[in-house]
C-alpha cells in the first residue's frame, strides 16, 4: 500500500486538518470534528447539506462553497457519517428556511440521516431529503428505489445549491434537486480495485485484461465482468444502458465523465470522443460536458458516465455561478 | 433462582469490547468476500472507543450498554453505528432501573433491543444481515425460558440460536447492504454482521453465565 | 495495462478529439493536428504559448483559456512536441505583440523550441522564451540551468497569462514569467511507477514500501530511494530541500501541492497539514494554497510541492481571474 | 575506384527504416534502463512514417535523406526528432547535386551531417548520447580514407568506430538527457541513442557496400 498517510486509522481526521489549513475561505470547522461548513453562507437561504463516506474526492468536501453545499458530514472511508455528524451539519448550515439534505442511496447513509433528521426535529430544524438513485446498473427501472447514487449527485448538488443561492424555498429546492437527479442516468466501469488504508489490501479484484461494467463507487459488483476492450467499445457498453434508461432522443443533455481516481484524464477524453459520437447519432444535443475527477473511488481505475436530461428550468441552474474546489464557474 | 448483578456492567462490556477488537481482521475478511471489507475496522473502532471511555469506571449494566450505544452511534457511522447503536440502546433502556436480572429480565432486555433496532431498519430475517443471527437467537432464548427458568440453559439456547442463525446466512442471497448487489454470487459466504452479532451474543452469554449468582429470592 | 484507449500508439490524437468535443469554448483546432488554441484570445495582446509531452494532465491543455495560455503544442506521451507544432502554436496564438513561449527545461523541448523560434523569425513572429527550472532535486543551486521544470510551470503560466491579459508588453510578460518561476522551488516524491500506453509496461520501478524523493515527472530518478514513512516525515523530507533553496523566511508564499496522478487528493491534504505546520514554524506566511492534480505523471502515485515566494507584483497576477480546465477563478 | 549510385536513394532508406522498426522493442528496453523507455517507440514511429511516404517512389539519396529528416523533425518530436532530423538534413544537403558518391563524398556527407547536428545541440562525446557513436565512427572513417581511398575498407572502419563508440557508452556517466539525472547510476548501461545510431550507421555501411560499383573514372 503506497500511501502518503500517518496512522491508517486516522486518514480522515488527518485530511480534514489539511483542508482547513489549505482553504479557509471554503472550509470552517464546526462543533463536530467530522463536519465542515462554508464560512460565508448567506443566513437567509435554504441550507444545503450533504455527506457520505470518504474516499470519493473531490466528493464530498469539494462541493462545499458558494452556490453549492453549505455543510458536509464526513464519514470514514467508504462508510456513512454518523447521525451526530449529519445533525451537526444541519445545525451548521443556514437552517432558518429549512435544510435540504441531498445524499446518495446507501443503507448506512439512509439510517444515519433518518436518525439525524429525527434529532433535528427536536431542535425545530426542518430537514427534507433528496436521495440520489442515478446508477442504472444497480437495479432495473422498476426498482429505481434500490439504485445507488453515484456521480449524478454532483448534478443534484449543483442544481440544489443554485436554487438555494437564488432564494428558492425549501420545497422548491427539494423539487429541483429531485428533478435534477431523476434526470440523471449514470453507469461506471472499473478497471482495477482500490485499497482502503485501514484495511491495507485491495477491496476486491479485477483481473488484468478485464473490466467490470456497472461497478459501484465502493467496488460493489457490476452487471458484467468482461474482457477489457477498446475505448470505443467501452463507450458503447456504457451508453447502451444509459440511453435505454430514459428517453433522451431529441433532448439537450449535460454530460459528466468522472474518473474513478487513477485513470488519467487523457483516457476520459478518449472515451468521451466516442460517447459524443454516439449521442450525436442518437439525436441528443450536448449542452455542456464536464470531464475530470468529480467523484472517485480512492485509486480505482475506471470512469463513470452521467447523462442528465435538461430543460429550461434546469439549464440556468446548472450554468449558474459556483465556487468550490470541484466546480468553479463564473 | 439465578440472577445477574446488573450494578456492575463495566466488566461485561469490556468482554464485548475484547471479542470485537480481537476479531477485527476476521470480521473485515468476512466482509471482504461480499462487502467492502471494513466491518472489522468499523466495529473495532467503536468498541475500542467505548472501552476507553468506560475504563476504570463503576457503571451499571444499563449505563455501560448506554455508553456503548452512544459511542457506536456517534463514532462509527456506516450501517453498524445506527444498527448496533439502536440494539444496545434498546437493551440499556430495558434494564434501566434494575439491580439484578433474572432469566426473564434478560430475555426482555434482548427483545427490547431487537425492537429498537427494528425501528431504524426494515431489514428482516432472510435478508442476510445481523438480524439472521439476532432474531433466531432471541427466539431460541424465549423458547428456552418458556420451558424452564433455568438461566444457564437459556443462555445456552441463546448461543445455539445465534450460531445457527449465523450459519444460516451462508446459503442466503443478500437482500440488503452492499452484498445485495451481488445477488446469487453472495451465496456461499457468511454475512459479516451476522458473524459479529454471533460473537457478541455468545460472549454476552458466556460472560453472564460466569457471573450468575444465587439470588436470595 | 488497464487503460481506456484504442490503439496505444494513437492515444494523444484520440484524446485531442475528446477535448475538442467536450470544451469548444476552450479549445479550437489549428492547422496542425498537435496544436490546440483558445478560440477567444484577444488579438492585441501578447500570445502565451506552452507545450510539452503528454501524460501530465491537466498540463498542458488544461492551462489554455482566459487569462492563461493561448495555444499549446502537444507531444507524444512524455516526449517533446515537434518544432512544427511549436511553430504552429506561435502562429495560432495572438502574435502581433509577440509571443511568450513558457515551457520546461527538457532537452527535447529546448531543441524543438529553438528550431521553431528560428522558423518563426522567418515569418516575422517575435518569440521570447522562459524556461522553467524549478525542480530543486534535479541539480544544486549553482547549476540551476540544469534543473527540470515541474509544477512551478503552472505558476509561470498563471503569472505570464495574467500579465498578457492585462496588456503587458512582451518584455514585461517575459520578465514576470521568469520572475514567477525563479520564485518557485519544487520537489516531487514518487510512490509508484507509471505505464506509457505504447510501451505497455511500467516505465521504471519503485519497490513497495519505498518512495523516491526528488523523482521527475517522467520518472527521472530522484536524489534518494528511502523506505516509505509517514506523511509527516515525507513532508519534512520535501520541505527541507525546498526551504534550503531560497530564503523564504519572513515572506509570503503560494503553495501548490499536486498529485502525480493516482494518489488520492485526501492524501495530498494529509501531507499539506504537515507542510503548513512546517511553514508556520519557519515564519513563512501562506497567501494561498492549491491542492489537487495540477501536473501529473500518468497514474504515478506521489506528489509534488511547489513553494513560490510572493511580492506585491506577483500576488495580484496570481489572484487575477482565469478560466481554464485546471484553474478557474473569478 | 568504387562509387555509390546516389540517384537511387529509396532502397537504402528503406533499409534504415527496417533496422529501426525491427529494433523498436530493443531500443525501448535499452532506454528503459536509464531513461523513460520510449526510444524505440519514438524512432520507429518516425522511420515508419518516412517509409510510408517514400514507398514506391524514385528518389535520389539526397531527396530520400531529406524526407527522412523532415519526417523525423515533423513527426517524432522529443530529442530524437531534432537531433536525427538535423543529422540527416545535413547529410541530404551535402549530397544534393551528386549522382555518384565516392569514398570521399561519403565521408563529407557524414561530416556535414555531424556539423548540422552540432548546431542544434551542444552535446559532446563523453556525454553518453548518440554523439558517442557518431563522432568516433566518422573519425574512424576519415582516418581510413586518409590512408587509402578503398571504399569498403572505409565502411568497415565506420562500422568498427560506431560499435566501439556505442560500447564506450557502457561505462560513461550520462551528462545530458533524462539519464543524466542518474549520475553514477547511469554507468553500466548502454545509451539508447548511441545504440540506435550504431544500428543506423552499420546498416548504412552494409547497404552502401552492397551497392558499390566500379565507376568509369
Ligand atoms: N440495511 C441494513 N439493515 C441491517 N443490516 C444491514 C443493513 N445494511 C448492512 N447491514 C449489515 O451490515 C454489515 C456490514 O457492515 P459494515 O461492513 O460495518 O458496513 P458497510 O456495509 O457500510 O461497509 C452486513 O454484513 C449486514 O449484516
Ligand atoms: N541534448 C541531447 N543531445 C544529444 N543527445 C541527446 C540529448 N538528450 C538526449 N539525447 C539522446 O536521446 C536518447 C534518448 O532518446 P529518446 O528516448 O527517444 O528521447 P527522450 O529522452 O525524450 O525520451 C538518449 O539515449 C541520448 O542518446
Ligand atoms: Mg463500508
Ligand atoms: Mg463493510
Ligand atoms: Mg521520452
Ligand atoms: Mg526516452
């Protein structure tokens, strides 16, 4: 395990120290060591909170900032934050207009958010949630409620954050964030495993010369282990289930290609060239494309594709200004 | 009639901490086969912290279990924080005003724990999770004390039920948690939560048994 | 080799297709297939050109944009672009006020830029160069002219780009870019090797449990192969030669921590927490810190530290607005 | 007196292309030991492209060398593009108006190539680079024709000089290029550029020798 760490059991706390020192304009400490907040949130807006396991950087901390999230609850590597942490995040975000907690569909997160929400109620903090379920590989459309949340969460945060920033009500922020993530269909492909520091050995394994289509962000098994083929064939294998998930034809879309950690960004661009061709052939117009490491899995090799169907309501929110480590646009 | 002195809870808790910390790697390995390989890390972290915070203190069983519950909920997150947190919180509440526990009180404590856990999760027996250990173990205990109020006998039933429950997960297809994504491929592996739950119930039974004393009843 | 590519010999051209499709507001094609330019450069400013081997993403293409570089010559993986490509980059950048070619000190780049500059002269394009030599591990201070250019190039582009954007003359842009990179002292640490696609096997090797201090961006051997220690000790090993290189005490600095590719950003933050402590102890004030993948080496594990001494002239240029894939600030 | 027909250059060039393409992996391996392992890739790419662009054409030696030079400069980049590009461009210019080359013309061609290369790089013998092959090879050729104008004999001297030059790099400490960063650790390995230069000069000598004909002089 070739890692720049101290005690493998303390990587999360040690990293938080670095974030706080590096970006004081984006991060402030709170009463909970596992919660950071944006120090300049307007107090009269709906608070945007998210949280989840660590190891997905720039998620989740990278999405704290202006026009984005106000507070983030930070879990251990690949493990939900505690209910205490979510509660403190609700308290640390502006909450006079209520709090929108926008997170991904994982059992631990569901339980901890549920408990935190109950505790917040006792403090008269109104919390509503949107649970991202954009991974088409994790369950068929009929069982959408079982799907994992993956890189579509980035879109959910951006849309929810922009709606809150312009002064939308809690119900409106929730409606738009829900609409945003419902408009997203995502899929991942994994080319290698990753190693949780405290564990010291790879989480699972992918044989050299193979890839796993539909892999989850923690290495959850996908729908198929297949021989590693060309970027062109991988693009097809990723586009097929995504395009089958929603009726994208004739619409405008936003495309997000995220690396899983160790795959060079050059390869994401090679992949995208083929995806773009495929979208064109399917009469789908691309409004914007973002390619980079937006939602990773430690040093896993691979990539995710997220396609988001846009309309006149979502587009301006997606393009609205934001300032955070992962997304800054003017 | 045999009873457990419930005013001295720290020692029992320390044994629970010990069994989890000792099995840190084993639990992670079990989780690694069909999950993400961190169950031992998560559990050991919470239990170790609890061990540190109760060290040297004189605590009732209720207080000790309550500390464990709060530590788990507040420190380990994941699924295990809220699940085991609720379980032990339910148990702690159940024995709050008790100085001694007889076999029936002990059974109620387990049942209250289970009920508390079920409030937070809608997992059920057959889903391949810790409930596959917990529910049959408690049921086996309940049946034992229905037949006789022999405390050691009931504890043995608890152990048997837990072990059978744990082993039942071997052939189950996971319906919840990360392993659920594996579908049929999750068969042939024990569930990590079921294993940790079995370790805990077994050690709780052992520990209780060693401490049983004749009550002047 | 777990890669999302087609023909390993065509990765660079295939990736360029993706860049062009993904970001038409940042990249436009030119008459040379290995040159991309910013389509919205003001025509009356000094042109900023850079170039170098591929495999360092987001360098070099990620630094094309507003307030940054105008055109980039793109080489094969870890190999200088051709003289033809540099020449076309000079032509594609605004060149009425002259062109500042800001690149790193590698033999191939030096020769190709030299040839391109001669060819440009024949077309009456005035080209001046700044050659980054910020890697303290690659030669002692007395032989600074032998030093490699590493992540300090990012600072050079940012300062040069901002100076050109505000209308500075060619000489002034060159002076400031030179000043910027002279103010930078950098060092890298490598924890693993990387694989050039066309080569198919690792470039060199670092034994597990070891790290290479002073490693170059192409795996050039460093000053020491040592057992892999804690983040804290790595921070010390990196800070020592950097702090010895210039007199930073009492100054304000900018800090850039770049991952080499596969090291999770979380670890860069763990590392930075210790570097920040060390800087504080050395009476160095940190004006800004940027942490992320700014200059990588394919999927190498490891990190670089760049310390840049600031003054009132450099600070506003560093903080000036920019819009590019790698750096966007408002 | 023996001369080389300089009106038919394509065949000779194709042999140079062949020797580089055939040694792609070997050259990369040599570079891998103390460099970045891509010398074979770089060279093979440029030479293959040149091979494609001259295929089927009737070219003078000068035109063929010129095409090689331009292709290298315009396609392979790195250090090798400008270095070999300059070398072959200098050679191409040297034989521009010649229909036949005698041993002296051939020697001038080599010397002009070297001079052209030295304009672009200030590398020198002892730096551990292709000059360590090129310079002694040309010097050895020059000495041979000073003694006698026997062309095959001079070509043999070229080969010997090239091979000795290449082998001299084994013990050298690299002063330039990526390997220079290795310092003493670069000793004990051949230099990739010296190896490719030796392959090229040797094949050029072989190929020329086979084509020598008696001039009606
Ligand atoms: N929704 C749930 N309800 C009950 N038990 C669950 C649930 N999800 C997971 N589990 C249990 O959690 C165990 C895994 O715990 P752990 O590895 O600590 O957490 P994580 O799954 O977050 O990595 C599984 O073996 C299973 O017994
Ligand atoms: N400045 C230089 N002058 C002359 N030869 C050089 C110089 N730099 C490198 N070389 C030669 O280049 C060879 C390596 O070539 P190659 O691997 O193709 O390029 P790169 O070093 O860019 O990867 C070395 O073996 C050496 O002979
Ligand atoms: Mg986990
Ligand atoms: Mg787990
Ligand atoms: Mg190279
Ligand atoms: Mg090389």
